[in-house]
């Protein structure tokens, strides 16, 4: 019996639901998802393995046309890599996006000599008439058979998308061990969960000025003990993260610890510390340390 395996890369503008889709397709939480744009900063691999096939999904940061600082430029390098090494591309849009701004990307995808789908997400947030109008307008720009409507959050049409992707996989042995569901380390997954809670609890510039680094991970103890540093740009941001009498930091830690206990199925002790590192988003050394280069 032949075995199929290939790389399916998900590309799109910020906040269209790429991370929600990859989590649904893989069946595990491999990428954090929040309503805020630019939640995803790295290229994150999610692996779906069955006896007959293996799909290596790639979640990418949302496309930024004009990066404002080196960290954003590094994020866009991850996107450029994803355009180049896919067996199948999913270009993801959401049903309220203006198509005129997507034309350059839709033109690019059609020039590529690989299978692709333009995935229209969040169809549950509009009515049937508006959806049909959007789909018809999109079909003027790409072949209709390449347009795929779904709701990643509500798991609508995602199973059918998976079936279509399997059809396009080349014959190939598995690229990864079949027991893996991501190529990321446990420390990275923990840091992303903490960062997700920061996105959930804070507004304005705070989430975009923060990096999380796990400094200690001790799974051998009866209680999984983790220590992590929350890196901020300025002293004022440190005060906001900590909050009055440490309450804000406690809320972040409590929510993150709850998710970690669900993930690991055991008790977790999570110690969070806030440190200031001015200009880390512009520093090549810091960006390399944090995995952007």
C-alpha cells in the first residue's frame, strides 16, 4: 500500500483564523489563537499522521505589507519560506475582507505550479446572501473549484477540506515520527500559552511588546515545575504586566497554569517573572535568542 506525505502551508493576512484552522485539522492545540492580530509570530508546524498518510501543516504569521521594525521583518521571512516550500498552499481569507487588497496574493498563488485553495473562513458570521455575493466575486479572481468556504471555529467543512488535501499529497514516506503532532519543544509550547494569556488580558501595545522565555522546565518532579520570564520593552510595561499588588500577573499565571494542567494531565507549578529588555524587537542578538532568526 502506498503512503502519502506532504507539506500544507497556511498563509494569509492577520486574524483570518489560520491558527484556529491548524488546531482543528491537527486535532491538537499547536498554535495559540486570540482575536488580536499578529498573535502568531513564528512558523509553527502541526503534524497529522494516519497509517496511510502524513500531513505537515505550517501556520505562519499574518502578512504585514510594511514591517515597522526588525521583529516584524523576521516574521515576514517565515511567510516567504512558506510560499516556497509547500506541496499545497491554503491562502486563507475571511468573509469580511475586501478582495481588492488581496489581488496581488491571489495572482501570485495562481502562478505557482502547485495545488492551492483559497479558504474563506468565518462564514458563520454573515448571511447566505452576502456569502454568495462574496464567493461569486472571489470566483472572478480565482477558479471557482479552488474556492473553499468553511468555519474553522465551528468545524464546518473542515473535514471535507482535509479529504481534498489528502488527494493532493504526493507519494512519500512520513517526514516525522508518527507519534509527533508538532516539531516544537515543550518549552516553546509553554511560552506560547503564557503569551496567549497576555494577549487575552492586556490591550493596546502590551501584547506586542512582550516575549516569553521558559528558563526552567522540570517534568521529573511530582509536580511539573516551570519558570518563565516575561520580557518587556519598558519599565512602565513591567508595572502594567505585574499590576497592583501583583494581581494582573497572578491572573495570567492562573489562566496559563489551568491550560498547562489540561495539556499535561498533571499538577503544574508555574512561576512567572517580568524583566525589562529595552529594544529587544530591534536587536539582532535578541531576535536570534528568541528564535526569530
